[in-house]
C-alpha cells in the first residue's frame, strides 16, 4: 500500500517543520475553541507529525553512530568507554569512590 499524498508530503518535511506543526496543534487543542471533529483531525495530524519526528531522530541517531564508529570495530557503540590501555589513571579514583557509594 503506497502512502497517501498527505503522508508523502508529511514525510518530506524537515524535523523542525514537524516540531512547529506539533507546537501549533498543542496550542490549538489547549485553547479549547475547536469543535470536536476538528480537534480529532488536529490530534491525528499531531500523531503523524510525532511519528515523523521519531523517524527522523532515529535516522539521525544512526548517522551519528556511523560517523563516530571506529572503522576497525565491527559493532560500534556510541559512548563506549575507553579500553583499559586508553584509560586515564586519575579516573580510576573516581570510579572507586562511585563504587563505594552503592
């Protein structure tokens, strides 16, 4: 099943445009001035915009992971801790103190 023209147009928007749409929808819904049917349509549009924001964020997160990945590492992980050889000896004191707290 191919996306509807509205869904295709929605997919072509940038993250900031989706976020702006969401902010406007929240404002409209919170005003309480929309009829029920219009509120439901706005809510549905908001759900679609939110899904697109999540999709875009996942894609960007993946791109960042690829960029920071070690080309020699087959399983890249963002924020992976340093190997023992690369660790700063002064950091070990802080780790011991943290361990004692628990």
